[in-house]
C-alpha cells in the first residue's frame, strides 16, 4: 500500500481514536522474528467514538495487517470490539491473545495479573495532563473554577474521571453542577484555541498537544494563564499480550520494538503517525489509572456519608 493511500486513511481518523491503532501497526511491522506457527490475535477496542468512521478504521487496520503479515510471515488476526465486556470474555477464553485499548479501559476492565508486558506510544512533550486557565479568567487555583466554562477531549475516560475528582474534592458535587458550561472537543489544539479566543475559561489537555499548539501559535503564551494542576502519566494508549502467551514470543517482541525508530522503515511509520517512539510497557503502568478511578469512587462515597449523617 502506498504512503499516499495510507495518509488518506490516517487523515480520516481522529487522533485520540487512532492512538491505539498506531501502536499496533508498528508492532506488527517489526515483529519479524515470530515463527510461522505463532499467531497474534489482537482484540482492538474501538470505544464510543462517534466522531470517526468505523469503516475507515477497519479498512486501514485490516489492509495494514494483511500487508505486514504477508511481508514478514507473521500470522495476524484482528477482531474489532465496540463492547469491552465482549472483548474481555474473548480474552479470558483465549480467543484473542493481545488487547489494545486506552489506559482507563484496560485498568478498570482487565486484571493486570492476566496481562503480560507490551508496548505504549511515546509522544513529544509527554502524556501529562494539564489543567490550564486563561489569563483573562481570573482563575488562580482549582478553587476558582465554580461557574466557569471548560473544554476537554470528548470520549476520554481519563480526562473525565480526573476532572470529576477535582470537582468532588473541591466542591463536593459533580462537574455538571460546578461549571456553567462543559465543552467536549475532538483534539487538544481545538480545546486550547477555544481558550485563546475566549470561548472557555479553562481547558484540560495533554502536554504534548499543548506544546504543539504553542509551537504553531506563539501568541498563545499571551493568553494562557497559570497551570492549575499537572497530572503525570507515562502513557495513555497501551497494547498488552496475554499472560498465557509463551514468554519467548513476548520477549522477542520486547527486544525488537524499542529499536523501531532506528530503522528507516520504522522512522517512516512513526513520522506518518506523529509518534516519537515506542516503549516497552508493564501492566503495572495501569495502576495510576486504577487509583484515579478508585479516588473518584471514594470521594463520592465520602460525600454520600456526610450527607446521610446530617
């Protein structure tokens, strides 16, 4: 498949929805040492991505898997799931031997003990989450968010969960009762630009997207106020093998993938998909996401106990 054709597919996919796809395309391309009898059976969770075409996603992934399987003699089967519970059941039954999804989904729907090491996408600037305010908003801390307008990524469980922890910890209520307007946008850059044009008072974005927006529009520095909070994350999209997969198969892949960016073909793939490099990831990296989910649940329970005790 030509680079031009690939670019056509990529342009029609949203950045957030294709982050996991980008990861597995590169994994497949460089798993050249797999034996013919070893088949990678990938379960790909599409999630609630209404802004993208399911057909484009499936076509792009399927074409790439067919081409790479033929070129590198690596048997590959891809199963797409829109129901995470069905994907988990297939994983438990051994129908698939690898899973690909966003971090929060993996953390809350899978037992890390059932997962083996895999890979994560590294992006320039990193995955840290930033809660930013406009200079004109007069917001100097999370205590100044009441009644304000905010923008964040749509269909992003991590961002939504984190923002809810801020609202419950600071105000003892859900975000819909804290902000006067919550706007969901497809990309980090769109969120930042809404802050720039005064359409919102604060944004919740990832650092890599914020840094890219500042490079493209230096005037943003004049509009962006303080960083109200920064949450560290080592990754946001992961692919993990099943713990039942032979260790030798996993180990061979783990040795090869981190060198992806050193190969001309690998560098081409990474550049097309706006990735910096791939990193070996452990299931333990999902722990911060599980803790975030637990924190939100506990904050709600604390508020319920206080309300009941009055």
